[in-house]
């Protein structure tokens, strides 16, 4: 019963795939796409206006920047010969890191540095990899 009613309505409009219905569907699609892009264009314009209104101007430098001191040339370290065992190497690295931290922040450093774990990456030394 419903099927016959729908068939009758479709035939009154010229059939399910009539040129008039396809033209109407195309017009509705173009109008919908046009409205979407128009709203996107309006949003883009509003954001561009907000950028102009609310952006803080960057301060312009009136004086020339201070000259940069020349950097000293890097000195290549001598090749390291591994005569110490791993325990001694760990102790030396730990002492070097602790000394560096103490020299950077002498009043904040309390000597509470502890190595939790130590393992080699890729089975070798990272400073020898090229």
C-alpha cells in the first residue's frame, strides 16, 4: 500500500529520475556548497580582523644590537684509552657531572646526586660513533 502511494507520487513528479528532479538536486547541492564556503569566508575575515585589532605590535629596536663576542675554537679532545674498568668509568663520569652541577648552582647544590642506572646503548660508546 505504501509502495503504491510512493510510486504514484514519483510518477506525478515525472518519475524517480526525471530531468526536473535531477536539476533540482543539482541546484540544491550547489546552493549548499556555496553557503558552506560563504560561511567559511566570513569566519576567515572575522579572524583576520581580530588579528589586526588584538595583535600586540612588536617593539622595534632603535639601537644596534650588542656585538657578539667571537666564540673560541673548539679543541678536539685526545683519544680516550680505556684502561679503567667500568666501575671506575662510572665513578669518573658521576664525579664530573656532580662537579659540573656544583659549579653551575653552588648555593642550590646539596650533594644529593646519585646514579640510578647505567647501561650501554647499542653495545658501544656513543662518542666513537660517526
